[in-house]
C-alpha cells in the first residue's frame, strides 16, 4: 500500500474517537465551551440518551459570523495562541478539537450571534462536510445541536452503553458542573422531562439541597482552606453520612472536573479510622492553584491532569479535609478503639487454625440427618456443592454479641449472626410467590434523591413493591414510602430505600432479571440483625433453626461465609489427641 495523507474528514473522525467517546463526552465539551464563553445561563436538552439529540444553548459571548467557518476546522481555537500558553491555561478548552470532532460524526448545527453584532449565523455540517452558512436572526449566544451522533461511524455505535447508563452519566455531569459553577444557571431536560434547574445565585449549599435533599445539605461540612497559593474549598460529609461506593468523590481543579486517584486517596486517608471498612464519604471539592503548577494537556478528554508537586498536593488535601472534619464533628475515637483488636490478640487469631467450611463427603448417617432437616431427599452429589445444607445444629451460646456457637455430630460451628440472618431473610424474600407481606407506616415518609439515583429508583418501584415496600413518585426526584416489608424491624425506611439503590447508579447496571435479587440482597443486609447485637436465647435458637432450612445456609446472599466449621478431626489434632501432623 502506498503511503498517503489522510483526507481531513477521516483524520477528524479518528480524532473524534479520542475526544468524543460517547454522548456524555459531547455534552461535556459543549458545556465547557459555553462556560468558556462566559455564559450566565446554560440549557441542555437530550433526546434518545444523547444519540438522537444533544442541544446546548448559552447566552455567552457568541461567535462572530466571520469566525463561524473557522470553528469547524480542526485545531481552531480562540483560547490558545502559542505553545507556551499551554502552561498557563485558564479556560476549559484549548485544543480546538471538540467542535470539529463532534461535527465530523453527527448532523451538526451551530447557531450563534456574537455580542455587539446585529445578526447571527447558522452553519449546517453533515459528517464533517459544511453544507451551508446563512445569516440568522438569533439572540446573543450560541446554540449547538448535535443530531444522530455516530451515524457515520457504525463501529462506535455498537460500543455505546445502555441508554439508561448514558442518561445517568449526563445527569451526573450536569449536576457536578452546576455545583462547580454555582454562579451559572443550569437547566437539564432529558426526553422532555425537566431533570435539574439551578438558580445561579452562587449558593452551593442550596444546590446540594436541591440535588440531595435539604437534610443532606444541612449535614454536609464545609471545607475552607488556604495555604500559600493553593486554595481548597467545598463540601465533605460528616463521618455519620457514608456511602457504599466511592463514586461520590468529586474533584474540580481550576474549574475542571477531573479524575485523580491521588486526590481520592488523600481524601480517604483523611477519613481513615473514622469510617467502617467498605464505607465511603461524599465530597465535592474545588481546588485552585496557579495554572503553571498543573499540566492539563495529558489526555484529549482533559479529564486527567498532572500536578507539578503531587506529594505537596496530597498533603494539603489531606490536611484540608482533616481540618474540616475535626472542626465540625466530635470524633468518636473511643468507639473506634474499642473495635480495634490489640496486636497480640490479632496474632493469636491468625494462628488459630479455623477454616471456612469446605463441604466434604458426608457419612450416610449425616446425610440422613440433613435430609430430615431439609425436608427433601437429596442425592449425595448435591452434598458436594458449595450451597450444600448443614447438619442439625445444637445451640450452645453467643459470643461477643456477634457469633453464635453451635455443635453438630461433625464438630463445632461458629455462626456469624448478621450474615446468617441475611441469608434467612433473603430466602424468605425471594422464595415468596407473589408479593411480600407489607406493613403500612403510620406516617409515610417523603424523601429526595439525586437525579441519577432517581432514575434507578423510578425503574425499580415495581420490584420494591413486590418485595414489600410501597414507594411511589411524589414529585421530581422525590419519593414517598408508605409501607415496608412485614419482616422489617426498626431502622429508617427512607434511608433503607435510598441505600438500597445507591449502589445501582453504576455504569454496569444489571439486567432486569437480576435486579430483584440484587435489591433483595441489599434490603436484607439492612434488615438483618447486626454484629454486636445481643440476642435473647430464643432468638438465637430460632436463628439457627431458620438457617438450617435455607437452601444455601453456608453463605450470605453476597457470598460471604455465614459460618466457620471446626471439625472433630481438626479439634482432635489441635489438642494432640490424635497423631498431629
Ligand atoms: P476549544 O474549546 O478547545 O477552543 P472547540 O472545538 O471546543 O475548541 O471550540 C472551538 C472554538 O469555537 C472555541 O475556541 C471558541 O472560540 C468557539 N466556541 C465554541 N463554542 C462556543 C460557544 N458556546 N460560545 C462561544 N464560542 C464558542
Ligand atoms: Mg472546547
């Protein structure tokens, strides 16, 4: 093959792959352009999860009609003049790639009027080819409409995520920008439904309230920190307000939303010892430092940056967060220490030769005991599955308010009461034909969730209903819970519903068929007795009875073991009663 220079359209399409990977990346580029243009109002309209239409309108400075043709060319920018400028960038854009890239993979219409000009212009571009530029009577500002994204790059179309995922991403993006640019009024509409509207009055706490509910906003702690020319401010959650994932850690550096592992770990480090394992804070932090101390030209999407002094940044962020935490919340150091094992104890525990149950072939006698307990005859083969049943257990006692001790012909069993109860509830919930029994709340609870979570919740209402929760939509991003499963004991119903969906806001949302099991698993986790909870003897015995009836009594719905088995054989060997090997 002969070497040849690629036609401009092809080069643009290749570049487009880097800048605009998916609909949400287009939204990001267009919103950033509007911000750079000094807009006070930015409206975003989405159809077909962004594949059909992405329209961003702003009231910014606009583009003069002489420039409009240039804008469509690659590497055309008003924000950068010489290579040197790259080291002190104060705008969000600078590469001059976005518009050209987006226009090369869509039906693209740009309408704009520069401030001070009599009229504006409207340019139509199809797949990177300029079709027309006409004068147009429009208000000052810019409207960019992107239709049929990726229509001419079918390979890319195939790799797009589910529509629901894409919509969530767009919600999340606009939400964060609305927070970061609280002096700009943002409007987001998806599929004809208003999702978000902020006033632009510069009150971030008010926006948090709009997004997460006023109770949440009231609890968030403010961070205000300055050290030489670095400024860190924003909001962090108190240690009582946690999430089960780290997706709610947001960082803006010099007005740019970035993903940065170093910043996340500095933040988590500041919370260390305050939070339980597997729980994460919520934070949105805005860092300002001199532009020359950060390299923003690392990747075409500009979502990654490089700090000139990463170690210093790490230390500063940790200090800022720590200070924010200590200033506002009394730290329960005592309780943290109570749960820490002393090193000696820990060492001893490791020595302890306990092993998690590995189902072993059973003697015929044991099998018949199990069959009795289970009520159904089973084949020996089934015994070897990880889900195999357990022998009849004799209750012995409870230790540490956390583990139950039981004995069986084959040795000693230590049962984690929380994990075991989770399994029992899960089997009851999912084994039920039709709807779970509910109990009505005396006073229905109304609560608010962020737009992303709202989408998941509204699609899960039917499943929640089947599981015994009565939840209905009560307004935009607002819900009402009026009944809970009959099995439900204590706890705050609204908090349970919220925590049950918070994990689903993820990229890889499960298939519809799995959703019920996932939600049921989470609900059971919340409802199960906790470790550290003293149970009455009757309750302990009942728990063991119920566990014996489960189809997979040895693991909780999340796959953790519910019990540890110390076999007769193991005990005898440990005590030197039988030839220790
Ligand atoms: P960059 O933002 O990196 O400069 P873009 O391709 O995103 O590159 O935009 C090219 C140029 O088009 C910008 O530099 C700016 O001059 C102009 N432009 C794009 N969008 C807008 C807008 N909403 N308002 C005013 N000017 C805009
Ligand atoms: Mg740009």
